[in-house]
C-alpha cells in the first residue's frame, strides 16, 4: 500500500470558514493548514462565506487561493418561530434577505466545486456545514463525489450549552469525518451518535528554538477583552494575590495584551491597581509571551486554545481554568501546568501563587509543557491531516 | 455490476451479503436492495459488494426465478462495478457464507444478511481500527430494531474501545457471536478459521467463536456498524420456538466443544453466564406465548443443556430468572411461567412470599420438598430477598391480574379474569373496578367488578362503562386496561395481563362517542388506543382548520373575559396553590397549605391539578387546570402560591399577588450567574424576565439562596427571607417514629436516596443485586420525570420523583447519593451522610457551572464509578465507612449553608399570606 497521504497530493482541497479575514483562532488555523497543505502539493482554496471589515494580511503568497463567497456581510439570523414574527413585515424582509444571501453563497460555492475535479472540502464551522447541505456534492455512492471533513472547534460541554449539539448531529452525521479537537471530545460526540468522530489538534505555526526564562517575573495574559476570556476574573485574582500572598507577589507584574469591546472598561478597572499593565493587540504573540515566565488563562470557555499551546511551546508555566477538554488535553495539573476552577478568582490566585513562588516549579512545568505540545508542531499536525485526507479518500 | 467471474482488483473490504430468506417472497428484493444500497453508501469506496443468493427450494415454482431474476436485473441497472452476484445451489446459510468467503477478493471481509443495513461509516471505521492495531478482527456494535421500532444494542457488553491481544482480555465479547458488525482479515480467516458449519443451525457462531479464539488481535470500536431488524411475527406460532430451541441448544453444544478445546476457564464461565442471563430467558419467556405441548418441548430441550452447565453461575441472575431456571431444572412448567411472568410483566407476584431464616423466599410448593440441584438447595434458588417484596405498601403491590376473556355485547363490556391474590388485596378491597386508564395515569371510565374469592380469585366485569365526571379523551390517547382496588384508603392500580398470543384484539365502545381499540401492550398488558375521540373532537375535525382555530380563539377569549369579569367581583379570601406543575401535593406550597388549614381554616384554599385530584386534601377545593373554574379561582384569589410557572395565558390582575417558592435550592448555575458571559443560543435555565416580573414575593430559604440564586434570577422584589416551611416539615417528619411504616418502607433496611439532577448513578440493578438485601433504594430526579424501575429490581427500588410523600421520603433516608441535586441542601439539614456522584457533578459543573463546590462540602466520600459507589455503600452498611475525619464539621457547615428551618418558618410565611405584609412592609 502506498504511503498514506503522498498519493493524494495534487488533489483539490477547499477549506470553508465563516470568514477568513479576521484575526481569530479559527482563521489562524485555516490559513496555517491551507499553507501547509499547499506546500505539500495540494491544490488548496480557502473560502470565506462573507468578508470581514478588518482584513488581516495572512501570508498567502500565492500558495493557495482565497475566495469570499459574498461581497458583504451575511444578514443577521432572525427568530421567526412565532406567528407574530411571521406576520411582521420587517422580520419577513430580514428572513428573505438572509435566505437569499445563503442561496447566493451556496451558488458561488457550487460554482467553485464545479470548476474542477472533485476533492475534499474541510468545513471548519457548523455554519459552513449547513451551507454545504445546500450544495450538490455528487452521488454519495460514487467515487467522484466530494469528500467532507467537518470540524468543530469547541467542546461537547460548550455544544450542549449553546445548542450546537443538535446542529452538529444534524449537519455532520453524514460527513466522511467529523474532527474534534481532543480524543475526549471525539468519544463524547461518538456517544451522542456521531460515529464518524475523530480528533485533530490545531497546529502550532512556529516552534521557538529557545524557551522563555523561568526567572522572569512577568505574568502574561494574551487574549480578547471579552467576558468569555475572563479578564475580569484575572484582575480580581491579581488583587487577591497581592493581598493574600504579598511575599510571593513581590516584584511580579501582570501584563495584559489584547483587544476587544471591553478594552476601555478593563483599562478603567485596573486604574490604580498595582503592577497591572494593559496593552493593546500585539503582532508578535510569541515575542510577548517569551517576556514572561507564567501564562494566566482565565477563560470561561475555550476549545483548544492556541495561546495556551504557544505558551507551553515556550516553556512557560501555565495557569489555566479547567473550562474545556482542550485545556485538559494540554494541561495536566502539577505536571504540565496548573488547573484552576472556572470563574473563581480565589482559585486562580492560589494557582498563580503556587507557580510564582518557585522558580524550580516553573522550570519543571515549562519543560514538561514543551514536551507535551511537541506533537502539535505544524509538520506533525500536517502529517496527521494528510493521513486524515488519505483516509477520507479511500 | 460484474458477473460471477470478474471480481474488482484487490478491494480493501468485501462486504458479503447473503439472502437470509427471512422475508416473504415479495419483500426479498426489497431486503436485498436495501442492504446493497447501504453497502454502496459506505464512505469507504474501495469495496467489493458480493451478493450470494441461494436458489429457491422449488425450482419448478412459477416464482422460482422471480426473485433472483428480479434482483439480478435491479442490480445490473445500478451499473456499479463493485457489485457482484453469485448464485449458489442451496439456500443453506452456512453454505452461502462459505461461498462468500471463498469468492471474496478483498483484503478484509464483512458479512451481513439481506435486510440488514450497514451504517455509513461502518467499513471505514473498522478498517482504520484494524489497520492501526494490526488485529485480525474488528468488532463494532450491532443495533437491533424490534417490531415496536425500539432500538437496542445487541450484546453490548465488552464493546468499549480497545485493542486486545486475545479475547481472554475481554470475555464478555463471547456474548456477541453474530457475524454482523465485524471485520475479518480474509486470508488469515480462510486459512486458520473454522469456517461456517454447513447444514447446521446458526453456522456463523462456530466461525466467530473460532475466530475469537485464534485471532492474533481484536480491535473493538464503540461505533455502531449494522442495524438488523427483528422479524416481526405476523401471527401466533410464526416463530417455531420448539425448533428454535432445539437448534439453539445444538449450536451451543457444538460451540461448547470448540470452547473447551481452545478456551480458558474464565471464557467458559463467562459463556455459561451469558447463556443463562442473555439467551435462556428469551426461550423461557416464549413459554408464556405458546401452548403447553410446545412449552414442554422447549423446556426439555433447555433442561438437558442447562444441567451440563456450572449452575453456580446462576447466582448472577435476577431472582425471578433464577426461580424460572430452577423450575426448568425440575421440570415444572407452570412454575416457569409464573416466574417468567414476574420477570417479564413488571415483577407481578403470583406466589406467597415468606420470611425464612432472615431471607425472603418464593414460597411455592417446592420450597419445602423441592430437590437440590448441583448441591444448591431449593431455598437458595427461591431466594427473593433482594426484591424486598414483603411489606410493600398497597399502592406498590403488584398482583398478577390475568385477563381470560373479553367481549362486548352492545354497550356492555364483559371481561373475566383471575388474580393470584398474594397480597390479599382483593380480599381486603372496599372497591374494585376495571378501568380504562391513560398513559399519564388518568382514569377515563370504569366498570365495577364482581369478585369471587378463592385460589385464584375470580373477577368479572359486566356492565356499560361509567365515565369519570370530567374525563376528556384526546385524539391519539392510549393507555392500559387496569384493575383499580381501594384498600385501606389507598389505591392499587395494575394493568391486567395476558400473553400477546391470546390478547383480545377488538374495538370497545366506551360511550360519549369514544371508541378504543383493545390489543396487546408491553409487559403483557392489555392496552388500548383511541380510534374515535368522541363527538366534541369529531366536530372539530369535521370543521375546517380555520373554523377550529377560530373556535379555539373564541374559547380562549371567553375564558379571559370570564376571568376579567371575575375581577369585578369582590375579592375573596382565597389562596390558590399549585405544586410540581399540578402533579403532586408537595413542597413549600403543601407545608404552607397545611399550616393555613390549621391556623386559619376560614381562608379558602384552592389547589390546581393536571390529571389526578386524589392527592388534594379535603380542606381545599380541587380545580383542574385549563378549565373555567381554574381561571375564575385564579382571578379571584388574593394570593397565588406556586413552586412552578403558571401558564402564560393566565393574566395577573392588580389584586392578585404571587408568592413564588422554589423546589429545593439549586446548586447548578442559572443563566446570568455565569458572570454575564454572553453566548449565542445558550440554554436558559432561569425563568424568562417577564415571568420573574410577575412575582411579588420570593421565598428564600437561606442566605445562600438570597446571595447567589436570587441575583441570578434577576429578581429585585421582596424576599420572605430565611424561611423554609418545607425544610421545617422535613425536620419534623424525621422525628416521626412511624414514618417508615406509613410510607411502606421496610423497617429492617437502611434507606438510600439517589437524588440526582440527571440520571441516577451507575447500574441500579447491579446496586440492588449487591446491597438489595440490606438497603432499600429511593430514586428521585430533579427533572421531575418518573421512570418505572427495572422490574428485575423488584421492590427494592422505588421512584419517588413525583410522589406526594416526597417530604417523608427525604426525611427517612439514612443517606443520600447526589450529583448536585436541588434537594442536597434540604437533606443536609438532617446532618446525615451525603455521597457525591462525581461524573454527574462534573457534567453539571462543565455544562452549567455550580454555585457551590460540592466535593469540599459534602459529608461523605466522592465516588467516581459505579464500583466505587457500591464499595462506599457496602462499607457504610457495615459500619466502617472510612470517611474523612472532618465529617461532622462538613455536615454542620453544609447545614448552615442550607439555612435554618425552624418550626416557625411555615407560620411566618402563612402570616405573610394572611396579612399581606413582609416584615412590616407591603400591603394586603
């Protein structure tokens, strides 16, 4: 049998996302995988359903094509379940616009499929799977059909909370593969009837040759300033830390990098607070992470957080909330990092104090963390992608 | 489709489809094509689909070439190069499978029969698993779809993911020796495997068992690979149980030889256990359906085989099955049937149950004189202690009412039957009737019974149906025919039973234009479904949809107008109560109602109900929800007191005031408690804002509730703080020495309450089997959905989710197992052990978050698996729990969080209702 993956090179691969322009976790992964597969000889097209006003200049360099199916943003989803909604002219108009936009996007996507031989489409979000449902992917009994790999970048708990589970069960059941971020999630979704569940971690695009210095006395936060990322929890935890562990906190500072709708409020909240610095978005996440020795990740919800993996690749001691299977897959409490309770500032403060108190502990955790995320190096993840693509093509 | 001589170049997998000849001739093509289509739809494309068809038994039959010719033409029309049709001379299943094995060209091979449906990812999932592990066999689950459309996994034990070096690592797999749902390395199995037994029954079992024993690796995956439909019998005798029994025994003997040669002692033991627990009950159950001669033949076939087994394995059987097995071994046909009715028909009891040497025993005629079998005495076989039958209260007793005959003469329904009156219910009954009862427990109509005491008791119904005054029949309603007995003021309702083969199938006119169809139901019950729902509904159906909608709208408007007019009437001193959405008389509303009835009997109380009004006390008026009386009562009431949510259509007027109470105290977060995290389409667990705005007062049982739960609800009104009438009632009930007796709980066992937010922990039948003789289990779900316990648990488990006596059950539980149930804190006030079921708690925590961190608080151990739970309970029962030394401090701490529940709580709340003032504020 030929080496898995190599035989498939040259095949068309279409990677779908809601948008491919934003600076976000999904978009970074999309472009990383696209670039990697293109570099290995696949004919890759990255397609976003709608454009985003802030177009981040991802380094495409002509290796793969980038398409936007719509020329403007998708109209918002409307709730038209009740009779009074159905009778409301404005709601009906919005619904019409939304359906029209979806049809238009589906039509453009179909043209993209029909422009060449069949291949593999990777639908990175549930909305894209639902769009695929409006397209003709070929006779399912034929070898000439398009293969579909569906992805879900969050955990089962998040899917249950948000109602995505039912969407996933409806839209992804017949995909050739349904890729989750962790083995734990794959088993959980399989138990919910999705027999095609498998798992695929996100790739680390860069692998730092040198780790961070464990002696550094900086705790870093890197993320969006939204409630889901927990910046308020971190600020409260820092205050508790300074009050309850003054000796440990001596000489340490918290540096927060990011952007988001709550930035002004966060800046206001830390005003007068000792040793917290709020900075804006950074173009060099690895660089700012390397300045510190501890990463604080107080998120309330995560999938497989890239920032955590990147920090671990630098050998940082990471203190993260036990909010998802992705975090649990990376951080083993006391071995590769510290796990704390979700939404609990006191627990986060205690976790931070634990690593801040000992350089040796930071060093040990960092070394083990770097070893843990070694499997997420881009080349290894791309190897796994190729194996998955080869498997779906069989 | 390619012909017989041209297989595709080496495909990864060959799917062999053999014609099982199970369907009627007219459906054979459909079966075959459905299976072939499911194979073509596989996500693995590089397949060969090999259809092996046997020639018809009668080649001169006009339709002999019909099926094969038709199938061949249909397959050719598909134009799929992967398809190949092979015709074989005989229809013997073993021969067809062997032919398929010989003709297969693929590296791997799967087998299925016509009518099976392969799940889309079956071939690929199995292939990837075996390629990854290097195993010779891949095993996935097979789903069986029965005649009622219910899906179950076929012998799912052992089917969790794993790569095994040999089957000895997982003996439970031996229970599944069907060839469906498995993938075999073709070259290896062709060379080393035992092949398919030709001309013998169940040929695939030799093959699969031999493959298991000699495989160099087995890869087990948790996915489902195949769906198989059980053949529905089209009528009595459609399955030849006698022939099946003989064939099964023959196959078992054959494969036993194979196992003795190639297996280990653990495999042999597991095999015996599987036969006794999984196979034999099917055939013993069939004896309920067949005539005596057939039953005798079945029994003879199995008796001979059972005596060759190590019967000490029977210890793992449920008590009723063990009793049936004993009667099989000693050749008592009626004894088998009696025990199998207990096993199959929701644990109905037909034999006297006695206490003997501290054990409860099935006191049939063999108890004293029955022989030992393999050194095991009759008392061992007939032990039913784990079922906790003795002392069951009237409403829990399960006599077996057998329906012998039923017919209609005009409007008169005539039914006769007998009852083994083990519990002397009919002898003590003040009233006995045959009733038409809905699924939800509502009685529509009934006929009084004529009872002739004897052994067994004979009863007869011979009259037109008498309707309950306010009974309404919904189209599509269904239920069972039940005997309703009133004994000592309590009701016992049990469906009448009859074997499916002898169940009456007939329309029955109930009066009021209602016609139901009587037929066999589940568990041997006589069931009914509505055929015509009466004049009122027929009128609706006859009119157009618009007319019906208009009439419904007018009806609602009339109710609203009436309730508005009612507000013009003078306000009355009425307090309207509701608990558990009208399904029970329980909780804070009950405690308040009781206090009010004592202190202010002049205040009129109205309780609303959905289906049953029996639980509503005499001092209150019962009104059915959705009726005009209900509307008028709510409109004129000064106070509404409820622990649920009122229907949206009820308009609250200025003079109505709402006192909202809560069922228990929530541990899991509600909505906005999660730090205002906005999420799209999140699952809202708190009432909507418009609902919360309607509350005038909220009962807060503790400081914790006030600090954490109230803000999460978004309620900004007045609190009746630190008051828990229900909690006070629980504490008072705990001191009642006659509580257990009143609830019909055994006095000699510890009571364990499994109170969970989701499903109860672990394996309840396993729990009962281990500790059932020492502990009695109560099950309660926060969801409010009651489920009948597994009949194999007998009387050792009681579902008290929707019980009116919930207060009493909570008070008398000696220990609780919880995952964060809303009742945790109310129970904590009793300062008794609480064990934490961690998987449920972690699930709650991850999905919703929790206000409290229970592992640090509960006065008891945290258990992670069903096995750990059993160990913890056993240690507690033995008095050596090995628990944390700070248990008393934890218990006290949790009780403090739960809040005080002093006896004056209820009076204080009642004062609020009477005066309309909260702590000196507010107005009446």
